[in-house]
C-alpha cells in the first residue's frame, strides 16, 4: 500500500538507527545513508576524530556546502553559495573545532 509508513534499520559509522521511511522512498533513503556514512568516514579519517557528534556536524556542513555550491537551474548561472556563504561555513567549522578541541583531548 503506497503511503504506508515503514521503518528501515540503517547503519552509519557502525551505529544502527531506525528511520521512518515510506516504501517508495526506500532507495532514496539508502542512497542518503550511503552518502552520509561515506562523508562521515572520510572526515573521521582525515581529522582522526573519534567524536561522533563532531564528525556528524562537519559532515552536515560539508554536505550543505556542496549542495549550496550547485548551480541554480534554468537561466541563472550563479551559484547559490556566494563567497560570503562559503566564508561563513568555513568560520563555523573553525568555531566547532575550537569548541570541540577540549572534548577531543578527553577521548585520548
């Protein structure tokens, strides 16, 4: 039955999550899970961070940055992410690093 809500168990960075998902959206959700898992694993490896929250926030910022950098469809050839937007995203990442650095030291 279309529109009937189901749950899908997914795994991101070794942790399991149960997500509400319509059957017709299953493939798109699995693609999103693969994207997020890959992005988080890449960031965790590059930053050598074991703090899942920090890795998740950095992955979210990276995905948003990539999304905002996509060209606007139709006639408008400008990108959504202006230099100011990119600068702000980078500044947010730097602030996150500063705030989470003491917590990261506790992990070691």
